[in-house]
């Protein structure tokens, strides 16, 4: 995942990965132009705290990290509506393993993709 200081920077980068988004908590939809206008307005009227940042997923979803770890996903990519989005941000992704089957798991996952074992987040850190 890529990290950005402003929503506009995140939106510009996300636009290289997809062309439309859905707002995570409503049925609002945005094309590239609409998202860029919204991002510019949001940055000028309500900038984020200095300890916060935006992230962009591989498919173009945009999330906000308020505390530098937990991700609040704001805009979901219509290019990959079922993308497995992590719940936390790690600056250096590390391989984690399922305690039941031993296979690698995606950081921030709640369940193992192979055996379905519920993963305890603290145990994977």
C-alpha cells in the first residue's frame, strides 16, 4: 500500500489504478473528476492531523489512518469491490503465519484464507 499526506495526493494516485469508487458508508459513487474535486475541497476545508495519513490499496481503495495504524476505508474501488482490505497499516509488511495450519496470512486479516482459523491480531504482530 502507498501512503500519502493529503486526500488529493491519494486520489490522484488511486486514479492510476481505477476510474470509479463507492463511498464506504453510503451509496455515493464518484468518478475520477468527482473524487479529485471532493479531495481538494476536503483538504482545504478539513485537513487531517499531522499524525494521520491516507493509504491507497493495490486496487485503488482509499483509507485514512487516524492513529498511524488502524485504517478507516473511505472510498472502495469499483474495479475490485471484493478486495481484501487490511484493518491496520504496517510500514514494513512482514510475513505472518496462521497458528493452526502454518500458511502465510495477509497482515490485518481476521481469518486464515486457507483453513478459516480466527486470527488474534496481537499474536500476529
